[in-house]
């Protein structure tokens, strides 16, 4: 696929996807969602890619929401289809990706932008970042998982307030809420994320894949997270990574995981 709205940089087992629609503050339209789906899928299938960072171009916005011009005249049926397709192609897809995804929030993360950041495995924000779900001010609600993931991260009461007021929180408040893991300066944002990515890439990619699956299961109504953890834990014992990791520990050396 020829990308029009994103670009990818790859170095040292790390891929950085940048959403590049600066005139629209990197708003998500159908084309961008499709491009992101393809990019995440291809990188996840590439054994050389250990970590993915997702960010926006410029310093103003990570993603300032969905492109409202595309769906302002949609019917009820079309609205449901829009949400279902977006969740399937991007938001649920990213959350369940076996490759770790770090959201580097470089400015406004609103609506679908915050939903994309929340679908990532964790978040780092620049000090100028602003986050919120303003959908009720447009007569609609978050449709890409925001009503589900925000309470998981910040608690029901805070999520209700953020959603019902349609307000934004700054990076410090987001950190206090547990919405983001770290807050750094704009200049430090990507270097800081790359340092974390480097630490992740030193570990077993197979074990990380199982860990992502087990953690996610704990937040699904139809899954028993403990059972998923037990199965995933047992599965690790049959991998080359487990043999290398335990052997390296007993031999008092650093593990050299296959493919790392």
C-alpha cells in the first residue's frame, strides 16, 4: 500500500509510525485508519520489529480527533458501521497486537486520537500535551473504545467527568490520573520513548506477546484472565526463548534471545 497520510521510520528493531496530516492536525479519516491498519499489520509480522512507536507530525497534535467532515451526514446504520469497522481495523487491532506499541503524545490527543493512544500498550506525553474526549459536545459519544478504555485507565468517576464535560486535561493531570506513564519535554519525547523501546527489545519477544494477551484478558468480560495467564505461562516453557533465558540466568550471563 502506498501511504499518503503516514510514514514509517525503522532503526535498531524499532519502528516509528508518524501520522502526517498537519493541516488537519493529524485527524483520523478512513484512509488514515486503513493505512495505520496495514502499517501495524506489516510491522507485527516482521520479526525484526520489536517495538512500535506511534506519534503525530509536528508539535501541535498527536491526533486531534476523527475527521468529522467524513461522517457528519451519516445515518444510524452508517454510524454503527463506522464505529465497528474502526474498532476492528485499528483500535482493537492495536490493543491486541503482539508487538508492543508506545504512544508518544506530542500535543492534542482528542477524541479518536486519545482513543488511539489508549489502545496502545502505554503512553508517554510531552509537557504541552492536552487530552480529552469531546464527543458529547458534538451530540455523539466516543465510538472507538473511549467509553471502555478510559474508565479502565483512570477510574469510572474521572472517566465520567471527562466524557460528560467534554473537557481536556493537561499532561500533569493525565499523569496523576494514570492516563499516561511519563511526562517529558517535547524535545525529549521521542528519545525517551526510544530508550524504553530499547529496554523492551532486550527481552523475549515471545514472552512479551504472551504477557500482552494475558494482561488484556483481565479487562474482557468474556475472558478469565487468570486462566489465560496460566495457559500463556505454560506455553512459554516450550519456547527457545525460555530455554535461552533460564540457561543464561544459571550461567550468569545476559540472555541472547533468538532473533534479538
